[in-house]
């Protein structure tokens, strides 16, 4: 169901008002980062969530935050963590002398709810980036470029072209075998993989996240587009991988070793 801006504002739990029709120019606006690190690492099959695993001598999450701090030193950081590991992260920062002023927020039931929790700490009139805490290999140049674009564009999302041939398949529930979907055709030249950070004017993303949760919301861009806003897509980076498996962690270590 499509929600109008006025509908979203009227029932939004994270705001009392919203100046959606404010100026598009955001030069000089405060910059925020919501780093989403609320997962429990079930796919990694580790007792320690993947965002805290060692990546060449530092926690994955520390390396992620360092890239942003290098690019935007004045950035205001909101770190969304599993409640059970908040104290672990605080102790880690102290014991490893990792200085990063940050507001720590408890994660939610899904990524959508975690981002919504983080947005409660973001004011109107800001530019806010939402980034997966397990994407530590993006460049500082990419971060700077996306924030610069967001000064004049209200929603900026990085993507990379798919290089593999893509097939639409269903898994047979009885045999477990993969079967082609009749009539389904994919044209690789039009397929792109979506990355983070996704950067928005705060009024827009706060309003968009007043919608009810939908399993179809797989990233912030999908939430914003459902609310009726246009998203500007731009080139991402091939090495900006998301670490979700042990193979990803091995690849990330190899990339860092080659830098």
C-alpha cells in the first residue's frame, strides 16, 4: 500500500513534525552515520557476531568506522548493536584504545527495526548515511564522494554491475533440486548489485521509516522508494564486499593484505 508523506508524518513514532518541503541544498548540514551492526552472525557459525571478528588485527566494525572517520572527521556516529554485545564493544574500544565518539543504540528484530532505532537519534536538517557494519573495505574517497552528492540529491545509493550470468530458479520443496522458472528472463546488462552506504536527507528517510515493516524491505532504498521518493543511483566499488560467511572473511583479509 502506498503511503503519502502526510500519512507517514501523521503516524510516525520517531518524530513530531517534518519539514519535507525544505530546501534541497544541504551544504553545511551536519552529517550522521548509522552503522548497522545488530546481527548475531548465524551465517558465520561463530559464537562472536561477525562484526566483531578479527580482520588483520582489528575488529571488522573498527575497520568500518575508521574508513568513515578518515573521510568525514566531523561525522556523528550512531552504532546499532545487539543488546547482548553492547558491553563487549565498549570494553573492546577501551582495551584497544579505539577512540570513536559514538551513540550506541540497541538493534531491533530485523535490519529495518534496527535502522529505525538509529534514526530516532538523528535530527531534521541533517545528511544521514546508513551502512552495513560488515562492509569494512570501502574507500574513504567513496565515502566523501557520496556525501558530496547527497548535498544536492536527497537519496544517493551506490551500485555495481553484475558480472555473472543470473538465473531465476526455484528450489523444489520435495527433492531440493533447483528448477528454472518458466518464462523468467534476466538481462545481465540491466542488473546491478546494491551496496551501502546509502545516504539521505534526514527528513526523507525518517518519514519513509514510519511505514509498517514489509519483508520486501531489503535495504534503505527500498523503504524510501516505497514511500514515493526518487533514489539516485551511482557507481559503488567492487571491493566494498559484505562479510557474511567465512569465505567473505578470507577474501577481505586477502584484499587488506594487498593494499
